[in-house]
């Protein structure tokens, strides 16, 4: 068992993402007795207590003493009030726990100011997880402030790897690109799966059969790509395509319709909206 799995971790919030993270932590070996959460949603916390054996409270401050990490798992619109509630505790704490935010579009500068902490001294990680965390296959981007110590960074890595992969970015501004890629990406993939399934129906398949084939095809291709990470994606693609065969004809259509350029434009739009929501860019024109 990793020494990190003895660390005390408190989650403020018990919504879908916080719940997915807690389930991942327990399933990966973190001790339920070292995990806790707080939320006014009693039904959500009771479900986690019954399922995972963790501790829970409606009081955000109850389990903070001796915490090694505090995960801010609330919606961005209430994050400021939660931080202001935590500020007196952090000001008087004997030791500084690492603070981890999963709130999209909220900068470390804003969080530090709401916590009334010097941003150069507060160990703070801003993260961008995504919804496949709910099935243990998340992809998270992480940014650490300069005050994060190596052991705190290692703990954060292990927390996020409990429900998928975790990668670090060197500049906080890169989280906008992470948002556009892995944060919003599941919706792009769902759109492609829907396109495959709908096209299969138009070619004569039953809807349920077509959807199952579409889901399994995308999941299998993604898994094959992941286990063949050292190989170029184009090389994997060529292995499916025989000269003059069916796949080659289908890929030619996707290329002629500029699928890659369309995906890039979708990501640019998502990135620009992320900048706008963070107050770092203009509003996008609405069609």
C-alpha cells in the first residue's frame, strides 16, 4: 500500500465528480477512515457513507483538523463563499494542507484571494477532471502553484490517478486547452458515437444493435490506441486500411470533409469560451 493512502483527505461537496473521486480513492486502496466529505445535501452524503464507509457532515469545517488535503468539489458559482468560510481555519491552522480545486474556470489567484492567503505561499492545485472519472477512466489536467511541495504533488497525483490518468501543465493558462480537449472532449466523442449509430440505422441495422456496435468500436479503438501509445496514430490507422478496401474509402470521406479541422475549430471555440468564463477573453458571437 502506498504511504499516500494513509493521508487524510476532505472533500467539500458531494456531487457527481466528488463522488466519483471518492469511489476511485476507496477502490484504489485509500482508507475509508481517512476520507470525509461535507455537503448540505444529506441524501448524497448518506449514500457515500453507506456505500464507502467514509465520514460525512453538513459542516464544512468539522473534519478539517489534521487534514493533508482539502478538495474543493463545489460548483464555481458557490466556490467563493466556501473559500471565505475556510479562510479563518487556514489562517489559524498549525500546518498548511494542500488545497485542490476541481472548479472549472476559477483561477488560483481568485481562490487564493478568497482564502485570504498569499498566492506565493498557498499550496494550491487547480485541476480539470472529466466525466469519465465516473467509470474510473478520467483524464485530468493539473496545475500546481510554486508553494506545492513534492510530497503534496505526489499525493495529488495519486488522488487523480485513482480514477484515471493525470498530467501536469507548467502554465495555468494551459488549462484552457485541457478544458477544450479532455474536459469537453467526451461530448465530442458522444457526438461521433451518435453519428456512427445513426448511420448504422440508416444502413439497415436495428437501433440497439447499431448503438452497441458504435460504443464498442469507439471504446476498443481508444483502448488499442492507448496500449499502442508509442506508435503513431496514423500507423494504427494504416493497419485498418487495405488499399482499395472499405476503410480507405470511408476515411477518404472524413478527410475530404476536413474532420480534423472541424475538431480543431470545436476545441478552439471551447477554449475561447473557457477564457471568457474565466474573465480572460471576450464573449463569443452567437449565431
